[in-house]
């Protein structure tokens, strides 16, 4: 029931995007500018390309790279963050490197990965994984360190080992903060997914949009931009649903507070 209320809130909150779409549709209806065609023409071309002729060629490779790269980033970020967050000694040596690496714009690392992996899918997955890792890693470290002392005292009373305390007490308690890093990591991973396809790729949403723009296929390029926005919104909404389901106890606790 609460999930349905939340979905209803999303629908109600969609009034601004719908208003902007309506404005774009009406404002561009009489456009004769070849670089800013009417939204009606863009939508017609969008249906021809993406429902669903070009999905196997361009959409599925992008989603596959995103899924694999993000999954690697989640595993490395959560496990590494949990270990560093529970060990001040290890963090003292590793955190300077983490701070240096995370200060580099994720998109700027793509040429580096081209040197090591070439131009195939492994390069894109590696770039996505590294980009997603650092937000998740940092949030997990902070979440583990912020564990309620009462929980740690309870774990001590029950004679839990340091390993059991980490995986059964500290990490579960840190999940609300970890999920904030997961969300940021997913957003960055999506950006890098598109950006990595701009270089040396003939497949993927980013590659399709760039090739279309370079070939002056303006309608096709606009459909690529529109698809990126819709996919980004769908992925963010799906993540919100997973977060709500996974952290039911946390959101319920907030309502009672």
C-alpha cells in the first residue's frame, strides 16, 4: 500500500515535466530551423527507431555495459568501503589514493582505459566500474564509521567477533548512507556509459547520437537525446523503488521518529 502511495506521488509530481513537454511541443510546432525540428517530428522518428528496431543494436549494448560495470563498482565499493571503514590503520594508507582518484572527472579516465583495454566493450565496462566505485566506496566508509555506539555495545555484549560485527551489525546499519552512494554511483555510471561510446564505438546510444549528429541526421540525433533522458529517468525511478523496498525499516523508523 505504501509503495502504491509512493508511485502515486511520482505521478502527481510529474506535472512539471509534462508542462515542459507541452511547452516544447507547442513552441516548436511551427519551427523551420533544421537544427531544432518540431517535437512532433522528433517523436514520430523516435517511434520508428526505438520502438523497437534499434534496441538490439544500440540500447542493449549500452544497458549491458552499464549493468556489468555498475555491478562491479557496487561489489568493490561496498566490500572495500566496509573494510576501510572498520580499519583506521588501512584507511590511513589507502584514503589518500582514493581521494586522489576520485578527484579526477570520471569522463576524463576514458582515454586512459582505451590505452589499456582498446576500444571493445571491456574498456567501457572498466571505465563505468571505476566511475561508480568511488561514490559507493566513500559513502560505505562514512556509513560504517557512523554506526550507533549502542549497536556496537550490544554486539560486544553478545561477544560477536570483529568480522561478525562488521557484516552483521555495522554494514546493515550503514545501508541508508550506502544507498545514497549507490544512487550517485548509478548516475555517474550512466553518464560514463554514454560518454565512453563517443570514442571508437559504432554501437550504443552515445555512438548512435554522435554519428547521427556528425552526419547531419538531426532528427535521429534528437531521438538519441530523448532516449537518454527517458532511460535515465526510468533507471532512477527503478532505483528509488528498490531503495524503498530494501530500506522499509529505515523509512518506517523515520515516520515514527
